[in-house]
């Protein structure tokens, strides 16, 4: 009788681990795999390094505690101070559009949680990011350091003016919406470089725009309608 109970208990535990395989190192890996399959690949993102970056970065550690269980959902989430971390698909799309390779210098405007910066850091060791809200910048900086992304340079300031001391950049990614492309950012884009920016009024429909600098000329095309928090500052 006791042996039967023993076998029953053993069977119960074995089937439990079969149904819910625990990844001892990272219990969220399965959720990330599901996110990449269902939200990212399904919508046409093909770049292998981008897909790998999304599998690697622990998104649940970039959202406030109360939102951890929603971290891998198909939506943006609040990160405090009225700001948001973008939906995973939008992060993937903007990153893919930049076509970053190792060694490229990339500038992000709007550090927020630091999630997008961590994704960029999986692709190149030269990531620069600017955040206008000081506590968000400080939090993101220490989070990035803690998670091993210590090479990412975080600056507190108005990203409208870019980071002239580090220019030019191969890629610029703006994660807050502006009615027009800030001229300093265009200036700081390298010849052959790419910029991804949501353009439009703060509360209305914005368009995600891809900007390319070729032969000294600027080419831009709309990718899709989006909704980002507005670019702030006194510029
Ligand atoms: N990329 C972020 C999400 C950004 S939300 C992430 O991965 O979590 C947009 C961010 O842009 C907010 O944190 C906001 O404070 C910041 N922002 C708004 N205007 C800015 C400006 N002029 N310069 C720098 N950052 C700005």
C-alpha cells in the first residue's frame, strides 16, 4: 500500500515537471519563446540576431513589480512617471529596421526602462541612450549595469539635441513621438545610416518613419501607424 502511494506521488511529480518544465536558470524563458513565436515571428520579423536578442533579454526585469505577470504580453506597459515600455513587436520592428551589426554606434532617445537599450546592446557594444526624466534614467542605468549591460552609456538630458560628442551614429532610434525630425538628430546620422522615429502630434495618429541618409540626401518612408508618448523638453 505504502509503495503504491509512493509510486503515485512520484508519478504526480514527474507528470508535473513534464507539463510545466522548469528552466532552473530562467523560469521566464518559455514565456519569451512563446512571445517571439506568436507576437514577433508571426508578424514577419525575420532577422535572426533580433529574434535572439528578444529571447535573451529578461523583459520581466524591466517592468514594475506589479506588472511582472504581464511582461510578455502583446502590449505596452506603464513604467512610472506617465511613461511606457513599448509593445515587444514594436521594439523588434524598430530594431530590425535599423539593421545594426556589431561595432555600429547606436543612439536611442528615450531610455525609459532600458529595455530597448538592452536589446540594442545584444547587437552592438556601442549603445548610447538619453532620458529626460532623471529618476527613470538613474533606474535604467543601474538596472542595465546589474543585468550585465554595463557598456550602455546613459545620459540625462533632452534627446532632441542628440549626443554631439559621440556623433556620428550608424543608427538612431527615437522612442517618443515628435511632430518633426529634430534637425540635430539628422545631422548626427552617419552617411548610410538609418533612423527610426515616430512622427506626429502628441495625442493624434503618429507614423513610424524610417529615415535613411544616402549621398548626403534624406529619404524617408512610413512603416505603420503607432502611438508613442510625446517627446518632452523646452526645445
Ligand atoms: N525605450 C523605452 C520606452 C520609452 S517611453 C523602453 O524600452 O522602456 C519614452 C521615453 O522617452 C520616456 O521615458 C520619456 O521620459 C522619454 N523622453 C521624452 N522626451 C524626451 C526627450 N526630449 N529626451 C529624452 N527622453 C525623452
